[in-house]
C-alpha cells in the first residue's frame, strides 16, 4: 500500500495542471547545466593544451554563477520568471558564442576568463526556478515532498548523463562540441520552460495574509533557520567536491584512473534510487527532525571511503553515502519552502544551490592540495567527514527552532492550500 501511495503522489504531482509541461521543459536545460563546466574544461584544454588555463576559465565561470545567480533570482521574484529568464538566456547564448570564438582564435587567458565570467553570470538556475514553480502549485499539499523528490531525481539523472555527454562530445567530435551542445540544451530548454507561463509564480509572491507576531515569516532570507539550511547545502557541496577529487586521486594512485567516473557514478546512482524510494515511502517524522538524522547517517557513512584499499572496495564504500544524498536534498528543499517568505522563494532556492556550488569549488581546490601531500587520499576523504559531522551537530542544536517554525507554517498551509487550477495564465 505504501508503494502505491507513493506512486500516486508522483502521479498526482505531475497531473497538476501545467506541472508536467514545465517539468519536462526543464529536463534538457538541466542536462545542459550539468555539461557546462566539463564542456568548458575540454574546450579550453583542447585549444590551449593546458589544464591550468582550463581550470582558471572554469573557476571564473563557477564564481560568477555562484555570486550572480541569486541576484538574477531576486529580479525573477520581483518581476516574474519569464521577463528575466528570456533576456538572460539570450545573454548566455552570446557569452558562450564569445567564449567558443575566443578559444578557437587563441585569445589570451584574460579574455577567456572574462568570457567565462559572462557565461557563468548568465546561466539560469533551472532547478531553483522549477522548485519555485512546484511550491507555487503545491504549497500546503501532501504531494509537495514527492515533487521535490522528482526534482532531485531529475537533477541526479542530469548529472549522470551530462558529464558523460560533455566528455564524449568534446573528445569524439570537437573540443568545442561539448560547450556548444550544453549551451543549446540550456537555451532551448530554458526558452521552452519560460513559455510555460501558466505555472509562473506571481511576481513578488502571493498577497500576504494577516500576520501575528507568533506566526509571521519575515520577508527576508537571512534568518537563523535559513542560515542553517545554507550551511547544510554548503556541507553537501564540500562532500561532492572533495569526494570527486579524492575518488579521482584514489583511482589514479591504484593505476585505474579510467574507473574514477564509474566509481563516482555508483554514488550518484545510489542517490538517484534513494530519492525515488524516499518520494514513494516518505517517513511520517517531520522534515526538521529528519534532517539531523540524515546528516548523522551521511557523516557515519563517510567513514567508509577512509577504510577502502582497492577501487572495488571504494565503489562499495561510496554506495552508502550516496543513499543519504537525495533524501538530504529533498528534506532541505521542503524546509526551505517552509521557512522563507514566498516573495523570496526563487532567491532562497538559488542561494542554496550557490552554497552547494561554493562548497564544491572551495573543497575541490583545497582537497587537490591535500591529496598531493603525504597523507594522500585519506586526507581528502576526511574533509567531507568533518564537514558533515559539524553540520549534523548544527542541525541537532537547531532542530527545535526548525520544527516549531515548520509546524506553525504547516498548520497555516493546511487552511490556505492553493487551488492548483488557479495558476496564473
């Protein structure tokens, strides 16, 4: 019965008027986003012969995406998604065209970095935009966690497919092919997504109901609850970034460098399956109580890679942490939707994405130095363990505040759940 109930939640979410249209439109754009970083690496390396220059350009891209993404999301909250998304996609197409042209022309590194900055500043945060639409459609309804599970599953699938497509295109066709394909998917899918105006969240959020001091949600992002959720996403980014580098270094040290992608893919596959299972069999424990439990599980599971001594055992060791990743992301999304004011919802999802991206960038750079040192990959695998342990402790200390806030908002949502047929035309 539980499985049928879970499957029904997926079907009910997707059958909400307009939901399947925007969810499917976002799918190619997600794959393009997942391809973008590696596509740029292979483009620049293929034209310059230097991974150092490729790293600088990709780093510029990632920094711009992390810092500028929340600012464009703020405009979307204020003006509406289509009014900002369409010109943003046009600017992204121009920036990518400039980057490819400069790379093929043998332009200096500074010019390539400038183009990388422009491309990163204009890439849309498709996952955040889609999550905001799910929230607008299903706020207060029991299908919302299943919708966030669909988001996580779709993201996991994109990051399984996207990097492989980027490398295959760049190595088998042309160094620029991965970047061109990524841009085509982002712009094409993004325009199709923007065309789904029926499900666009109202600019500025819906009219606020009468508030009392005990139930009001501040119209600002920067609360203790949201800061806690940002810290969780930062820790997840540290986990992803340090694990990627450590797995690659471990495989290389064991003369199996080509297996690194497969090993990391095992963890991603475990996450995808766990997300599917979580959406079908959600526990009845409140999300705020689930979060410290999941993080504690992740921290404990992160001990296993430290004990692996062969690539085979490392692959097995990565399965267990993978099981905790998707449920953690789903619970975080559910909590973000509960603790922030709806007028800043797109910003909130974008900031959590940016925190994760920032954690990936910083940890990848730091762990790269660690694994080259005397402690080797064990030092690299210790980083996510420490980050997740600290964050688990933080969520245990704030769980009562999170539980109180989400419980109060849940009661309000039940009495004011939106009619899914009344979405904006």
